[in-house]
């Protein structure tokens, strides 16, 4: 039986120095620190232009203690493929290659390279830290920006389109391991990263990452707001392991129980300030329908049949 990680048995060794250039309250600073603990020192990172390049700092001073290759926006997965080839030539196939990209470098600009690498079966772990817009360059909309959200490149009524379901796209590639996680549940992310290391081939983790500056909330509320996203059912924690879907963590505990209304989440962030009551009711209906599918154990998620896990 797998032992769940707690704050008491989380490894003490750190792979990120105490100082970094992330914004106050940045969710990325939480997930990066925790996931690197799971990845371990024998890891090479591949990172495109993003908030993470800001967090790590400029050469020759970096917050990250692990070797990191900074690459162009569109080439993250392709560059990771090249790193794997170099490691094979050196006989170092046990070294973990981990790509870290934001939603822009994953869902939009980097999707072609990521899809190609997954189709080829490249042996790396790809982390998407999804703060739901191009935060590093001024809060422009991305493919994963939720509907009705205000950004600097959306109409005054907010984004008209639904967000792109990237984990479903990755699952459609037939990956052995796809998972979602949240910066507000870091130990869940740690355990999923450990599990991802046990598979060979492309693995994908999609992490909701609250952003105070881009979402419009006070920095000390980052963890609370990330938890609200899960507790309202808007963001779901799950794994797709060898084609089998199951809810995990807090999401699994919520099956058959009353969820918080989505209104509680929306009112915490200025990016939702143009939402109307009709908009909120529409989203609530969509979330309720999604969870009815989970609870009836007969719906389709991410294009494949799933099996809910009762708490």
C-alpha cells in the first residue's frame, strides 16, 4: 500500500534557494519547490520563456540548484528530446528530464512540439503550471484562460471561449500517466510526481497555479483561492493511469457531498468582475453536470470512460 506523503515525511533537502524573483504569493514558487523534491537531484530541467525564467533569475545567479536548459517558447518538448538523446549517448538514461512550461508554452505556442514528442514516446515528464493567462508578458489571454475572464487582450465582457482541456488532449495521445494537481495541495503534487517517475515514456502533469497579480487578489490568499477552485468543483484533481481515470485527493473526498457554490470562487478575484448572475448560473450548471457524471460513474471524461473512486 502506498504511503501518502505528509509534512512530517516530506524530504527536507531543498533544490531551490530561499531567494527568487517570483511575485509575492506566487503559486509557482510552491509547486516548483515541492515537485523538485520529488524529482530529486539527478534531474535536468528544460524551461521556455515564462514566469519560471523570472523566478529562477538571470545567469550567472539562479534560484534553482539543478541544471536547467532555457529554450525558445515553442521548443520545450523538442529540446527535452534533444537532452534525452545527449544523455543516451553518455549512457545516462536514468537521469530524469523534466520540462516545465506555463499554459502559453504548453497549450498554445508549445503544443505542436509537445504533441509530437508524445506521439514519438519520448521519455520525459512535462509539467504545465497553469496560471490561466500569459502572466509574464502582461496578462494576455491564453488557451486555458477560463470563459468570462478579463485579460488585457479580451473584450470588456471577458473571454468568450471555454478553456482548452489540455490534460484531455494529452490523454488522447495514449500516455501511461496524466494527472492534474493544484498549488494549494502540494503534497498531492509531490505524490503524483513520484508516481510519474515510475513510468517510462512521456508523462504529463497539469497544475492549477493561482496568480495574485493576474487574477486580482491579495497575495496571502493564494492557497485559499486554489482550494476554492477544487472545493467548488471547478478544478478537478485526478489521475489517468494506463487509461484508467480516477478522482484523487480532495476531489475524491467530495464525491456524494455538497460542494461550495462557484460564486464563492468568482467573488474572490477581480478578473471575474464582469460576470453576470446568468453567467454564474450557467457555469454552476456545467459544474453540477460534470459532477453528476462523476457520481453516476457513467459519463465520459477526457474522451475516455472513467471510473469514479468513492471516498
